[in-house]
C-alpha cells in the first residue's frame, strides 16, 4: 500500500497575517520563514492526526482489498485514509497485462459522513480482484474539511499556531515534539486503534 499526494491544498489553514499577529511581528522580513513554519506545522498536524486540514487529492495504491484491517462489514466496506472524505474520484483495477479499468461507480456508494469515509458495496456486488500482483488497485480521492481556512476546526488551527510559536521560539519544553497546548488540542482528533 502506498499513498501519494496528487494535489496539495491551495492555501494554508492559518494565514501569514494571523501568525504574525500571534508572534507579534510587524515587518515583512520574516514572512518567508513564517510561511514555512505554517506549512510544516500543518503537515505535522495532518501527520499526527491522520487527517487532512484543507481539500487535497490523494491516490492510494493497494495490492489487494484485504490485508491492512480497513476492509470491514464482512468485506463489503473499505475505510479510506485521511479523513474527512470529500469524494472518491475513481477506483481503478489493473489486470495481469497492466491494463487499467475503472470500477463502475454504480457498484458502490461513497460514504462521506462516516469518520473515516468509506467505499460501500451495493447489495449483490463484490470487489473485483486485480490481475496485477502489486499495486493492482488505485483509489483517487479528495479529502479535507473544505477549501478555506474557515472550514478547518478551530482546535486544529490553534494547534498550528501553537506549533508556529514553538518553531519561532525554539523547541524547549515540548512534549513529544509538541507544545503541551497543541498536544491537548490534537488529542480528540487522533485515531485510537485497538
């Protein structure tokens, strides 16, 4: 299984102006560094929570449907990575000669309300098996809370600002590399696996 970012978010959940206000920076000399801190803070939040903040497109390549514990409900549902799910753009299967074919979207529906989102087979349907042994299934999907910073939960935005502050000040007093406030803000968004 591999996961590849195809289209990154068009913006960041926190603006340079918001970060500058929090940092109490007036001039423009530090804008490039602040922008870098915002991006790396967002990436850290996304990595630690397994979520996507703003809309982005990914492709997941799988060898088969089963094997990683995400196939559930007696094999009729596949939980997707990077919640919240916005849409599934295509599910492609490769045959033994590496020829692609898209699964008919009428064979399944996309549940964007669940967390994580999932592909759910319709009654009487089954997942087609790929002919290619490795990377025979590709799922292209969009995920994130929305297109604008206002769509991102306030707790995630504040965690990003806390990480920006920590980067500006150095890394003293961090718990697991996170400021304590950021760690507590991210806790409800982290996935718990049993």
